[in-house]
């Protein structure tokens, strides 16, 4: 953490200076660069020099959500934490879908802001409690995706062949693919079913009705 470099973008000068005052005193942060707009930060080359961004949404010119997209396109691994007055679903989910890793409110305490930046650098996703609740509620409200809709017909054929114990070569002959082609589809099956092995894939196939038990005998 001792070398963490902060980029702060906030158009309210008084708030920006207030945040700078406590961020610069934090021993784990080696440098804080502050700007009033995304355009000014970009012109100064600041995104390339920072390890984490604290970014407002309601900015003049390029707004914060547009800024997230721009910064992540230039530096895909750059963690960006939104700090805003907006706590409605539209702003929250637009920011997270654009690539922000965290979302906190401007009324957060200095300690909470510092903790959020450290968490983002460490690979976390800092959210204020009410924002976290919104995210969880959105997740719970989504209808479950049917497992049968996850896999293509070819992938289901390969999963059935895997359940019957066939080798990659035998599966390839059955579905007219090379062994490398079979491996490619199996990787996709593992990813879509969120499993890591043939046994797990077959078990999930059985549990979700993608394949039938009689195929195993």
C-alpha cells in the first residue's frame, strides 16, 4: 500500500480540497493528484500514473460514468471508486456496469473513503451499506436463468457424450470435431456451468436436466 497513487476527480473545489487534505496525510498513499474534470485529468496524463481513481459522477463535460468507460478502455485493470450524491438504481448500476469497482456516497467519512480506496487497490469492491443492499436486491430480483438456455445444442451433445464416458477423440468423431475443438467446447461448458471438472459438469447436467441418468448406463 505504501506506493499507492490516487487520482481524485471532483468538480466542487471545496470538496476536492477537503478530500485532498486527508488523503495526502494518509501514510499508505504516496501521491494524490486532483482535477475538476475528466478532460483535465486526461490532458495531464494522470490516469496512467495512478493506482486507483476516486471519481464523481456529476461532472461538467465528460461525466463520471463516461469517464469510467474511458479510463477502463485505456487501462483495463484500473480500479475506480465512484463518490457521489446519487443513490438511485440508475446511477448505481450504470456506474458498476461501466466498470467501476466501488460506489460510495459523498457523505462518507474520511475513514470510510480511505478504507474504500485501499479495498479497491487490494482487489475489493467497496460499497456503502445501503448501496450494497441495492445490489443484493437487484441480484435477488432477477429471474433465474434456465440451465438449458446456457448451453448451445452442440455443447449439450458434448456434455451427454462426456457423461457416457467417451474419450475426447470419440466425442470428436461423434460430433464431427477435432479433439482441440472438443476441448474448446468443454472449456465453454465448464465456464457456463461454473464448474471445474468433468464430474462436476456431469453432476450439474443431471441436476438441471441437461442430461438424463440413463445416459450413464
